[in-house]
């Protein structure tokens, strides 16, 4: 279910799946796996309030669930509804789980969204260094952070790594989509038209 890209579905299909998800949640009560999957679905359907509510419920039931708390931190920041709570949640995750690359990346991305890109760069750099593979989204985060501080050389370097990793824009959250579009506009200008080449 979560692997389906909601953006490629018709409105009717999305509504049908959402009804199915809602019914499943009513029947299965506090099934953590289902709640996490449903929160992911809601976030892909631009229902961040529903996703935030479900993730908060998971954390209340299982306070040690670092995946739910990490995802909640990202959503709170992406929705720009509570940066302080987002930071609090990611700090809890880092204290519980240690400096896993995904969690370092989340903290860095939250800081970028708070206009604290200079502070974010070390977190995002650590995430990139500790990752066993090149994660194009974390490299895009790093490119956006460097762009925000005016370091275009490093921004372009990380943008190229992210671009090579084939980012799927439709799978990015809204803040990431805005950042990706800005980076593409800066480092992938429109190609010359045939008319331009003959001037």
C-alpha cells in the first residue's frame, strides 16, 4: 500500500484507498504496523494532519518507536506547524537510537527549514559520511543547505550526486520538492533552443 505513489492515482482511486485505510484502522485498533503505513499513505495524499495524529498516537502507545518519532519530526517541520516540537522529537530519537544517518539527516533538514542552514551542514555532512550508500535525498538536503549559505560550489557538487542518484520528485515531501526545484533551476538551466544557437 505505502509503495503506491498517490500522485499517479485518480482522485476516485485515492478516495477508495483512503476509505479502505480508514476502515482498517477502525477494525485493527492499535496495530502499529498499520498505523505507520496509514500515516505514510496520508502524508502522500497531502493529509499531513491525519499523518501527524497517527504518528503521535503510535508514540503515545510505544514511546521507544524511533521510526514513528523521526517521521513525526519530519512532518511537523515540513508542515511548518511546530519547528520546536520537531526538534524535540528528533533529539529524543538521537538520544534513544544514536547517530544513525537517517536521523542525523532529519535533524539537519529541520534546521535548514528553520533558516539555520549553517548549523545544519555538520549534521547533514555526518549523515552523508555515515551512510553505507549514497542517499540522493540526503545529498539534496546537503546541496540545499550549502545553497542557503551561498556556497554554490559545494551546493552544485552535492546536487550532482543527488541528480545521479535519480531523485523521484513525486516521493519528496513539500519542503523537499521546493528545494529540489530551486536546485534544478540554479544548476540545470533550460537548454538552448535551436533558435538561440543560431544567433
